[in-house]
C-alpha cells in the first residue's frame, strides 16, 4: 500500500513537472510542411522522428499501439475542445484504462504540446525540453500518439508505456 501510494505521488509529481517543462515547446510555431503527408499520418511521422531520436541514442524503437494511441488521441481531442486544460489532467485514468486492455503497466509517462507544428518540429521541441526528452529516452517499449486540431492549432499527446 505504501509503495503504491508513493508511486501515485511520484506519477503525479512527474506529471506536474512535465506540465511545467511543457512551456519550452508547447507554443512553438513552425509551419506545417504538406509534403510530409506523403510519408504517413502526422501520428506516424511523430513515431518516426521519436524512434529516430531513440535509435541515435542506442535505444530500441517504440512500438505504436492502437489502444494507447486511442487514449492519446482522446486526450488531444479533450485539450483541443477545452474539455480539459492543456496538460496532464486525467493521466492516471488513461494509464488505468490502458492497463485494463493491455495488462500490467510497469511504467508510464506522457508528453503534450500544442502549436502550429509539423511532426519533426514537435518532436524537436520535446527533445529540447529536459522533462520531455527524459520521457522519450525512458525505458518504455510501447507508445501511443494522438493529435487533434482546433483551427490552425494542433494538440499533441505521446503516452509511453512499459509492459
């Protein structure tokens, strides 16, 4: 019980810490390059740049998971619509839902951002932010990625899971 309670406190602290770190990349404006659409969806492109960065550091690529991506996409939609504020509200609930469908979750983290960004720009913004970078280089094997538009602004979510 004590370990679980401390783990929840740690997860909450990490989520709050990441929210404060988010300001470094969350409002950047880099024009979207429509030529990227030929290389897959925005979410697939984010996976590509995330794994390219991980591999440059000698880490294994993350596997995109549909159930985790559904949670990430729903969070991005909620932020875009204003149902939740920008940040990590509901993170523990997303992880609990993922654990119901995927089984035991040994670790989890989340990155969020928003702006007029293409996939490469949002990933580069996360790389430049210490908290986001730590999540991207973490000991995870699965990832969910979601994006949602509100006018010209896109809200992005990455959910990292270790099983």
